[in-house]
C-alpha cells in the first residue's frame, strides 16, 4: 500500500508549477498518466557564489511501463525545461545501494555525485525503504556539461566489467558470494589510485529479503567508504553493471576535475 504521508498535495504542485517549478507527465494514447517528474527552484553554492538550481523531488513510472525508458525520457524533458529557464544545475537524491538508479543517473544521464547524506529522511516504513537507514547520494546534474550533452541523442557506451578490472581502476572491496548466492564484503582496501571502484550489491532488495543483517552491513560498509572518498576529493562519475551470474555492480570514482559546462 502507498504511504500517503509521502504524497505531495495538489495545491502545492499547482503553486510550484505556476512559480517556476516543473511538473511533467507521461501519458498513454488513452490519456492515462503512467509517469511523472516534479522539481522546484532552489539555490546552490557554486565556487563561492549562489546560483539557481532545480531540486528534482519526485520521478516515478508505473512498473509495467518501465521497459520503455520513460524515466530517462522524463529526465531529459525536465532538463530541457530547466535549461530554458536559464538554470544549469539540477539535484536530487537516491539510495546509493540501488544499482538500477545508479545506472540511470550516472551512466545514462551523465550526473555526478560528491555528497553522501547519512540517514537523510530518518526512519522510513514503506516497503522499498524499511529496514535500512535512509542514506542518500545527492546527485548533481550539470545540464550543460559535455558529458551530459553527449547523452542527449545517444546512450554512452556501457562499461565492460572485465575491461574495468583490467584497467588502472583500484577495487576497494573484495567480494565473496555465500551458498545462497548473496554478496558480502570480505576485505577493504585503502584508496591508492586516482581512479577507484566501490562495489555494491546488484540487487539489494534480494539481500534485504534473505538476510536483513547482511543488508545493514552493506549499508554501513558503503557509507564508511563513500564518506571517506568524498572527503578525500573523489567524485562518483560512472557506474558499471555486469549482467551475468552472479551479477556485479560498482561505482567508479575519480579525483580528476570535471567540466561542468557554461
């Protein structure tokens, strides 16, 4: 059942939309809404000065339509509307342990991450979030950055897991799989490279269903490592997903500067 405490009142949506907010819907030919995106204006610090940004608060697509990549299409439509307002940054949050969200945000949209928020929303009781602290990444989508512009017309080439493992990227977690096929961290390494990899479960919800303690361990392992990396100046710039048995997923982080665009 939906938790109606998370619903945004219609009068707030209407007011935000009339005052610079962006409210977009995806519809079937029969005019059924099957997805939407909602953002509102805010401010951010950019090299010592305040700039306008859009805070993307909600993006959702009905499960039976997600294969159509409507989430991706809604985000690019949201970008187009924000850029038309003269805004070049959009931010939002997502759970760092959700591999599919990470792939959309970093790979397909070209966003970056350099902020980790511990227990951002406090205890959450809905089916998706119950049982884990509500840690979140804050995504930065610099909408005129070269990495974003390259993705407007075509999806970027996907990273190959084996190629990444053979590159100068340093894995920071050694992973093992138990008899149930569940991934766990066996060993942690200190970062010694300008480019590092932090692995997460390919499907954290399967781990939550099978072993709640292991899911919490993943939260804490990822939290500790990512906070340390962001504090040392690393930025999450990419994501790699190996669709094999067992599936693998990992963030790629670098300390090299990024062009955020004009």
